[in-house]
């Protein structure tokens, strides 16, 4: 799923194992804590236990991979193909590894699966997260706004 250019820069994907929990917490904290902190009235305080629970849930997803840059974990990607939809979409890449086209490649892959399986894709993001503009470029439409959360859908 990675481009030759990304691979030549030292990126690679690997399956996630339980030993990756603390790296997952670190990446999620780097990527999302600021958005949670902006909306404590909606989410409450940041709790690493919730992130750990999310990690364990993702272990059962169709795809849950870590992104490495020169063998350092710099991100996590996941999705889950269900009977009626593709959900659980998550693209979390720390800042130093962003803007290398990996999020775009990942979305292209998920959209191709959406078309192959004839299932819509559902995802949620924060209103203040600039990633929503990437999703919109790929054809995702907002269908609900709940406080700081934006729910989006892609229909094949």
C-alpha cells in the first residue's frame, strides 16, 4: 500500500502486536490530545486508559498496521470491513512523518475496497483537525456534527 517513493524514504508498514501498546499511546497522544484538550466539556479529560482500550479493540479490526520510518514507529493505520460498511477508519501519523502522501495512499486503498465490496465508508474527525480537508478532497461528505466531532461518509 506504500508508494515506491515512500519506501525509498525509509517508510514501511508492519502488523501491530500487543507489544506496540505504549507506542500507540504515544502516537495517539501526539496526534489527538490537543483536540481532546480543546473539547474537555465534550470528551472529559485525556485518559490513556481509554486509548489503551481503543488499541485492544483495534486488534480485532480487518487491518491494523503501524507505520515505521527507519524502524521508528511514526504512525498507526486501521479500518474494519463490516457487513454493511467500512468503519473504524483511523490515520494517525506524527508530525515529522506527515505530508509524504501516506494518508492519501491509505484513503485510496480504502476507497478501492469500498467500491469492491459496495460498502460506504464512515469516519469521524474533529472539527478543528485539518485532516477533514483531506477526507473532503477524496469525496467524503459531512453528514453530522456533534459538538467537536464531524461524522463523514464516502459512498461508492
